[in-house]
């Protein structure tokens, strides 16, 4: 890890600044939108727009890179982000925010593709896993620090929008001035959704449900906080608890993943998250109870992303693993688009507690479906399963393919192929 930090610190610094901007922007809009008088339904549509853009960017950016190259794509998309972040404050109306959120989601997806390509190119086969881990840690640090910044700066004016716009603009320098020549860009042709579902129904359905959870957590946490009367500092702390949980529990759950039937672990993790959501409902006015629930839901949800990826790999040949990642990203992205919309409807039609009710129902559905799949076919032997590689749900297809490559190399090193689907 120290080798990666030493040789790629400038690139990691640029990524940190990018995530700082994204972390503030996501939470800040929930706070400012409520202050501007936007309804919960309107905010849910605005928050969903980010995931529409992100999914579109992950599919179109590779074509842009092939046409004009990494450097131009990165500079152009990062410039759009910087400009859009300022325009949120200048154009406080629902339609403008919806359009800007799509643009920001599209552009962030694109800059992640470029950054991850450079980071992967700077690592050797021996250090690729360390590079991915460093990247994830820097991502989470940027988002968590962003929540601290929210609690220190007044959210009512232009100041925060200017700060995050400047942070994104400054991210250009360390990335563009320090990277090696742009790598040759390649992406794997994705497996069809039908073939992917036949190989691993649990991986596909679980990834879709988990996308709904991510979209709701990352898009609507601040909207929920505003709806229940939290102050800015409380909202920032609540959002930070979700990200901290994901960062701290990723590795313990990953360790267990390589030592037991992954479906059992999916059932346990999803059930713990569901219980945390429903258990907090009688205590939603207690700030500490909300923080614990946020930590637990974030803590189990983020590792589930990597867990579904690893479980799907258990039923694929090594040559198919990279291709499978595209399909899982797509279904996860569709779920993320729907999450904020459903939560917004529940919060408007019933009460703000619909936020936790939705998360609990989705996590409970994951657990129930995993139990059902356990009755349909036997699990592969633990010794024959592929390696678990931590991946964040906010990365681009490049990072997921890197994780797949690490799993493929581990499988080939052990000279054992995953069990074929039955």
C-alpha cells in the first residue's frame, strides 16, 4: 500500500478532491432543496437524475475516450462538473437542478473511468489489488471529509458551491500533470443479461435490489434529514455514518466471504441491515439511534456489492468474469435510479420514516431471495470459490473490471476454475 501511495500520490490526491466535491454536492442539494421549498417528490426526482447520468456516462465514456483520448475527455468532463456545481446555486429551480444532476452524474462517471484507467495502468500485476484498495480508501475519505466540511460552512449562500467547484478544478492539476502517458483503453464486451441471469439469478436480482438501496441512501439521506428537522451538522454526521460503516465493515465481511457459503453471508448481512432499519423506527427522534442505523445499513450494503460480484464469479469460467461485470453494473444502475423515486413517494405519502421502511424492505427482500436460491442449487465448495475483492458501489466499470481481473488471476494461480452453472 505504501508503494502505491508513494508512486501515485498525486493521482490519489486528485481523486480525493473529486470525491470531496461529489460528497458535499450530494448532501448539500438535499439541504438546500428543502430550504428552497422543493417538495420531497421533486427532490427524489432530482436525486434520481444523478444515477441516470451516471449510468449513461459509464456506457458512453468509453466511446468518447476512443474518439479523442483520455486527457481531453477528463479535462472536458471535469470542467463541466466544476461549472455545474456553481450553477446549482445560480439556478435554484427544479428543472435546472434535474438537468444539472444528469450532467454531473454523467461527467463524474466519465472522470472515474479515466482516473481508474490511469491508476490501473500505473500499477503492476503484483500491486493492482493494493491500488484498488488505496483508491477505495481515498474515495471514502473524500466523501467523509466532505460531510465535515458541510458542518463547518454556511449552506445558505454560494460559499460551499464555490468551494467544491474549486476543489474539482484543482483536481485537474495533480492528475493531468503527474500521470504517465494515457493507457490503451479497452473494455470487455458485456455478457447478455439473459446469460448472466442463467449463470447467477441471485447475483442479478440481488444487484438490482442493492442498487435501489444505494440510490436511496446516497441520494435521499440528506432529504430525510431535512424532513425530520435535523440541523446541517446532524445531517452531515448522519451521511458520514453511512459512508464510515461501508468503509469499516468492508474488510471483515470480505474476510468471512472467503471462508463460508456466500449465500449465508448475504442472508446475515441483509438481515442485520433490515433489522437495523425496522428497529430504529420507534426511536427515529433519537439522533444516536439514527446514527447507529445509518452505520449498520451502510456497513452491510457496501460489502454486499462486492459479495454479489464474487458470488456471481463462483458460477462463471474465468474468461467470462470480466464480461459479467458490465451486466451487474447495468442492473445495479437501474435499481439506483428507482430507489430515490420510491423513497420520495413513501416519504410524501406516509412519513419521513418511509426512508428506513424502504431500506428495510429492500434488504429483507435480498435476504429472502438468497434463502430461496439456497433451496434451488447447492453452493460450490468454499475451496473452489473465487477471491472476494472489495469494490465500492460508486466506482466506474473500469474499477469493477480490475476487481474481476484480480479474481481471475487468483483463480488461475490456484489452478481451479469456478464451478459451471447448473
